[in-house]
C-alpha cells in the first residue's frame, strides 16, 4: 500500500468553484449526476484527476461533449485544453451494499452520508481533498413514502412531487464554500424535534433534530445542549451561527460519534438520544459534549478548514479543547478535568508509548482513517490548552480572534494557527511548535532541595524515542506549581507558572523557612509524566490540603499507584481514602477514591504483570472497603435520592453512591449483594440500574444470572441499552468472561453494527485480566473478530485490534502469542489497508 507524505503536499492543480449534484435515490441503486465547474489553478499543463471509488460511470461530458475516458483504478484523469471547463458525470452506486459506512449508505431504513475523510469519492468523481472548496447545490429525488424527509447542507430552496406523488424531490443550496468532506445528505422516515435560536446579531435560526418518531422525546437533552453551545460560542469566542437552519440527524449505524457536515450534522444515535430510563449520567454528559463539539466545528473546521489531512488536529485538537471548556462550564470544572486527564492517560499515553505513536501532526500515513486518534484529538487539545495557559485567557482570545479574521474561508495548517497565536500575543512560539512534530509523552523529573530558607526545585525533561523519532528535543511546557507548609497546611505564596524550555530548569524559591511540600503540574497544566520520588506522607498531605482539586485527586492517585505497584502494607492509602471520603463534594469524592485501573497500573511498569496486578488491586480494594465499611454504607445510603434529577449535584450523589456500592461489593459481604440486587430491581434510572448490574456481573452473586436476564428482557429492542448489556459481561473479571464473550458473539442481537462491536469486542479488548489470559485465547478471539469485521467495515476492524499492538509491554510468552495473531492478520489475503497499516506498524 501507498504511503502519503506531508512533504509531498502540493496545492490542487484544479479548483472546483461550484458543484451541482442531482441524486435519484434508492437503496439498491442510486444515480448521481454531478456538474463541476473546474478552473486551472496556476500555470501548468497537468490533467484534472478525479478520485472515485466503487462508482459505476454511466456517462461523462466535458463542456457538453460526450467523452469516452474511463477511470483507471480509483482515478478519472482528464486532459483539458482550456483553463476552465464544465465536467458532468453520471454514476451509479449501491447504498444498501455499502457496509463500510463511508459515502452514501443505508441505516435503519434511511439513507445517509459520511464523507470525512475520503468518503465523497464513493459518491461521485471529485478531487477529494480538503483544500478544494466549492459551493454546492443539491437536488434529490426519492420515493415519497419510504423517504418523506429529504435533507442536505444549507437551506432548502424548493420542493415538489413527481409521478402523482409517488416520488418527491427537494433542492438545497449551501452558500458557504466547503470541502467535499462536509457534504451531507439524508433521506428517511424521520420526525423532528424543533426549536429556535436567536443569534447575538438577532438572526433567527430554525433548529431541528431528526429521528424515528418514537425517539423524538429523547432528543430534548441534545436540543438543550445545542442551544447552550450556540450561546456559549458567542460569549466565549465571539462566534455566531451563519445559516438559517441547523439540522441534526441521528442514525443507528455510524463509524464514530458524529459528523459536523455544514448545517446538517449526522450523529451516532448514541450521542443524541437520552432519557433517564435508558441513558446514564455519563451518557447525558457525552451527548452534550458531542453536540457542542460538532456545533463548535462550524467555525473550527468548517469556516476555517484543514489544508490537508495531516493538519487534522488543527480542527480536532482545537474543537476538543473548546468542548472541554464548554463542559467544564456546565458542571464541576475539576471533575471534568479529572475525567479528561483520566482518558488521556488511558488511551493517548498508551498510544504515545506504543508502535503507532505519532505527533499530533503526523507526517505520513497509509490510511488516514487510522489517524482519528487520541493523539490528534486529545493530546491535540492539551497542546491548545498549553497555549491557553501560556498566553492567558485574553491573549488566547486575541489569538483566536486573529485566526478567525485572517483565515475565514480558507483551508489552512496548524502552522497558520500557531502564527496567529504568536502574532496576536507577541510571544515567540518557535520552540512550542515542537509539540506538533514530536511524538511521545515527555517525562519531567523532579527533585526538591531545602536549605536554610530556600527551596530549590530541579526539573528535567526527556522524551523517550518513538518509532521513526530516535532523538527528541526539549519542548516548551508550562508547569503550574505551588509549595505548601506542612505544619499549617496552607499554601506558601502564590501558585507559579514555570515555563520549561531546556532539558534542565532550576526554580529557586526564597523565604521558605521549613521543608515544604511540592504540588506540581497543577490542573495538569502539561500532558507529561511527572517522575517525583515523593514520600508517601507528602502525597497524603496534598490529598488533604492542596487547594487545586485536580492536584488533590492526583496526589491520591499517585499514592494509590505507588501502593498498588508494590507489595507490603497499604495503610497510608487506606487512611487517605478514608479522609477523602469524609469530604463534602460527592462528585469530587467519587472520582478521587476510585483506584487506578489495572491497565493504568500496568502502564507504570516495564512489564505488565497481568495476574499480580489484579490480585494486588483486589486485595487493596478489599482492605479499603473493610476498613471504611461504615463510611461506605453511609455514602451509599446517604446519597440514595428518591427523586431523580439531571443536575450536577444529583449526578454527583449518584456517582458517589455507585462508587460506594463497588467498594461494598469488595467487602465480600452478602449484604452488599442484596443491596446491589435491590438497587438493580428498584432503580428509576439507567445510571443506578447499570451500576448495580455491572457489579453483579462482576460477581458470583446468586442473583447474577437473573439480573442479566431481566435486564435483557426489559430493554430488548433498545440498541443502546443492549450495548450496555453486552459490555458489562465483556468487562467482567470472572474467569468465564472469555467463554461468555465468545458465546455472546452468537447471540441473535450481536451484529457488525459499530456500536455493538465496540460494546462487546471493544470492551473485551480493554479487559486487561481476561484479554491477556496466558494461554493466548483472548488474543485469538480478538484477531478472529478483526478478520470477520475487516471485509465488512475496515475502519472499525482496525480500531478493534489496537490492544494487540501493545505486545512489547508484556512478558515474552504473551508477547509471542500477540505477535502470532498480528502475523496471522498480516498473512490474510485481501486485508484492508486500514488493518494492514495497524498490523505492520505493530510488528515493525
Ligand atoms: N470529524 C468527525 C470525525 C470523522 C472521522 C472520520 N474517520 C467527527 C468529529 O471529530 O467531530
Ligand atoms: Zn471533531
């Protein structure tokens, strides 16, 4: 397979100022007539090359004259004499056979599109690259009964009936030039939840969320989030919506979360539909975050887009940062930050430490679909956050204002963004740019010396080698730190923002009479691993006294990691957990007292000791559970609200109650099982019901089987809830989990739907204990699944195989078994380039 390189970038040879598309829609055969005006870009004599994949070309004209040119491979190459031309193609495609869910496909009786990154070429012949911006007009025609609703980007300008009403049509135009990856169309039997939003300049926007009629009431939370995010972007970034309508469609079959198509977002229904009976608090939060994220793309992604796909983090890192800020403003900022850091560490740090490590701006790829990663998204957001920290709120806002003003309507690069930040703030970001080029997580080593009344902090930074990048240079990173007085518990002076630029930085702090306690990387100001041989007593101190809630959480986590990574007594940790449990913010307590996952404990060691980690963690959990038994019961009973509310306070109490339930189960007491089953049966919301089911699924409680069966019966037919039912079983630590998971692949409800695959196979893939069974059966299962999904949906298959790439982190026995499965994948005929790229890089 061909490798695409950033260094090979060249501006497009031909531009396409206008596109007219005419769709004759039907699932078994759709005809697409495309009329492109093309103009030569610069003085050259290169041909016009159009991309096309799985298209049947029925006719082609150039300036109205029939042309017999045929596509070769996935390209249609036309030599044009003049500097402008009108190209018209007619192609046939088969949406019902499109199992990759890229291009135009069928989902639950509807037709919809997904074009990012390179799906538009599966709809019509086109220069499918983000730096070709066009204005679109779209006509679509379909059976009126099967597809009563016809949507596309922009505004509807006309509609009508044909054939005595059997078919109907609609015309849509989008006034804003856009790259083809933002094109969208939907035809279906859908009903809207409607609302309105008045923008800051007083323009009224018609909002609609479209879904199956029965699901309309479950769209209210998404609609509220949409309106809140529209207002938020006006206040915080001065960005106003720019069309008269904003449509969202929820579909059941979708490769990822959602898509920001201009004026017509298409969503995985998992991120739209939410009601208390079927969605957890985490689901509610995810709906709001994804709705906001896609909405924010209207400016960061759509009005200003990417020049090429290597610049993906330009829109994704920035938009994730914006959605994180937004979510932080809706509830507890600290809890949101804890959550974001937890997932960064769980996924992105692992990526940075593995065979597919890449910078937030990669410089080569085989399949761009493999680069929608935690690095590009989440580390990308951390890089933007560091700019925010370095420039301050006002400086950052001046930077984004300049970026919007300078580049509106353009397809630009990460460099353009950094330059806007630099020009607006006057700061030199030369060294900061290394964050865009270097992969790997920097490690910051810390020592604290105290002499007389001077504290000296020595900070060193190194970034380990990653594939293709043996030598790393120091990066510019902002570290927030503070000192605390051990005796009084108070902070000594103000928090400092230290900027590391060299390999070693020394910070000298005068007027510190006694040896202080150091609080470092507060609020996780830089995405680094801090290596600080900090005495347990200091961690205990900070977990109680730090005035930065993230740092308080972090102190307890690090204490837990130290404790769980060693043998011996765990009294300090157990005592600190008890003290935290006595705090007064349920949402914070719930996050802080959770022990690090087995995977995260494994990440700290050179070789992951799968079984020992599990055993040690269970033992410590048991100790913490029994030592504070009464406090856990108090947290459990004291936060069991009778009435349900979707407020931050109520969500925090539910979270603490359910975390307490987990600890109570760890006591091994029968009373806990009884409480869990009662909660399962009597819950008035999904958060409580699934929390109870999940602890039962992880146990040998006699009610386990009955609870799983009852849950299935109650919710069968509701895909997103049944996904949870699959997940709790695949994530169980029970010895029979692999057998149960394999059996579930034969369940009538198991399918190749991406959500279902992730809920079962994806969930098993992160079950460290059971995936990494020493006999390799877990690996074989994962590879079987990858091979079964690959011919159907390669991008989903490639994501499922990620855990196998981590073989270097395991003992030689396991590593050999993992490699054997990767080799088996690589030997498979007709492997997709998605899986090929992941498997070959994993073995390299
Ligand atoms: N931009 C889309 C992701 C498209 C993924 C293509 N493989 C959703 C988002 O990040 O908002
Ligand atoms: Zn995005």
